[in-house]
């Protein structure tokens, strides 16, 4: 008797595939409806069935039959995988404090409380005393002006949005003078010349990559000049045979002219990181927003979720008449921030106001606390966690080691921060570093470490002390689970 061909086998298996309705009624998937929702479950079933049909029609050899039980297991795995894409808590043990993939700066507890308060109705555009309508961009103006010395301020969705609004307002159809050495590429592969072009500004690059003089700017000024923009290279540094004019020199050059000098700080620092952290040096210290204002910049742009330690936002401070022009531009409506961002940023700025008289108040902002934590404290915490792991780390050796952390997020480039890490070294062939790292990433809470030379490192500079127990428990659980499946 002839054996059935591969095509006949595939056709037979196609006919054996259960229907969507049958799988919805499968005992193994009964609880999935309550956990994931009927629509998501139905979508996962269809996706699984479509995958099987495609493989069978392409003649792929199958040693197993698509039974309802087998398909139910695949569907549950697919649903669990998709759950990993939902926003959830992650313990950041990578050593990158402002990790873009992990949402950059963690919010302070005060900011979190403020967000919760703002989730219902709130006075985002209403003066409760007079009952009159207000403008949301003015909510944070007093705090930002007090902290930076500026005349006026406004907040948009992010610093790229702030840059776009400024360009559209002052440089659309006009020339924008920028040094060659400041034409940087920002995150996501976006390059400033392309950004300028997108907003209708005509780039007038001056000087060279490493040396630009005041005379270069002066020679480029003409009747079509819309603005001079100085861009702080916050995500890299140029050293050696270099020259760039002081911001104050550019301000003096533009004095009595009809265009502004704009300083795009990118990361933006409100406090002196040299005095706030034992880990930062004068050479790698960031320029302060207040200094840019005092030097006379018309507008200063910076981020809310980087060195400031708040929510994602683009903050603009500067001369009142310039900020007012920005607020009137139609784009400002499209770039405005929501009430939750305003609430979180206001609470963060309130901490800075307190920090002016009591520097210890800065510890309420997680990012600043991470910078200010002593290396001795990190070493002690690492030893405590490693000691806990040493008794349960089957197939692994748990040790502590000096480490290097970074601010990240395109901030404080090259500024290494001394740190300590827990290091897991595999001691048998059954210990798989990649597998353990993946298991920790999908844990609850998720844990992100870094793999280095075949070892798994958990840097504590970006881990708050309140997270130490959760970190230890997650590692223990993942190790034990991993060992049980070997």
C-alpha cells in the first residue's frame, strides 16, 4: 500500500485543524478569557491557526498533529508573550540611569502622588479663586522662572517638540545659523539638519567641526537670518584642538538685531552636578540652565525627563516677548502637554525649590539620589544581596565587583560613575547566562541586568534601596526555576 504524499499529509492535517469556536470552548482556554479578554483571546486563536495553515500549505514537514490541547498551549504562550509588551515595572540594574528603553528618569513619590491627584477633574485651565479660564502653559511659569531666572516659560511634549516650535516660529523660511560642530544626531537616528529642514528653516552652517569663531557667525548674518542656535553636545564631547564661542559672545553679536539667540541644552541641568554628587567631575559637569539665561540667551530649551529627573517634557525658558510668540503659534496647541505631565513636573520642580535651601531635599528625586549615593553604600548593599544568593544559587557563583555606571539618555557623555554590582558566574554547563537573563526580563517585576564576558551583572547605581529585596527575590526565583527545568 502506497504511503500518503507530503501534500496529502498536509491536506489531512489542514482538515484536522479545529475551528475558532472549538478552541474558544477548550477547557485549557476557559480561564484565559477572564485573564486576557475575549477579543484578545480570539485574535490569538486566529493568529495561531493562520500560522499552522501557512506552514502546512508550504509543505512543511510535521511530526505532530494540531490537536486542540497542543494548539491551546501555543495560544497561551502567544498570549503570555504579548503580555510582555504591556507597560509594567522594571528594576533597572543595567548601570544606565536614564535608560531610554526603560523610560528614562523614574518619578519621585511626590510626582507620582501628584499624577494620581490629577487623574480626575483638576484645575488644569481654571483659576479656582476667580473661576476664570487660564492657560495651561502658564501653570509652571512661576516655578521655572524662579529656578532659572528667566522672564517667562512654557512646556511642550518633549525637547524635540520645543526645538520644532522655536524653528517654526522664528526660522521658517529664514536662515538658521549653527556651528558645524553642533550639527548633532539625536536619538532615533534624527539629524539636526533634517529636523531644521522639516520645519522650514534654511541651515547656514558656519565654522568647522572642531573650531568655530565669533567671526564665522558674524560673516553669516544677513537680512534673511532668523536665529542663531547654539546646541549643547550633550550626547558626546569634542576634545583637543577645539574652539567654540561663549554663549555671551553670540548674545552680544545679536544685540540690537531682530532675531534671537537660542540655546538648546538638550539634557538640561538645574543644579550643579559637581556639588550634588561625589561621582561627577568639573570636566564633565553640565552647563546650568540658569547660566544660559544669565548670559542673555533669548530662549533656552531642555528636557524634563533627563537630568531634571521628571516626566517627559520639553521646557522653554527665556525672554517674555519670545515665549509669548511661541505660545501664540498654532503648533503650540499640537505640542501641549496633558494634565498628568503638568502635575508630575510641578511636583518635581517643587522639590528643586526646597533644595535651594536644603540640599538634602534633592534625594527625593530618584535620579539625583542615584547620583549622590556613595560608593560605600552601594558596596554594602551588593554584599547583602550576594550573601542571600550564595545559599541558593545552584550552578551559579554569586560575587560582588566594582562597576561603572553612566547617566545615559544622551546626558553626561563619558562621565563614568563608580558603582558596585552583583555578578553571577556560571559554574556548570547547565547554567545558561542568556536564558537566565531572559527569564529575569520576563519576571514580575522584570529585572534588566547586563551580560559581560559570559557573566550576568546587576549594577546597583540605578536600583533604589527599596528595590533591593525585590531584586534579590527575582534573582532567587529565576535561578531556582531555571535549575528545576534542567
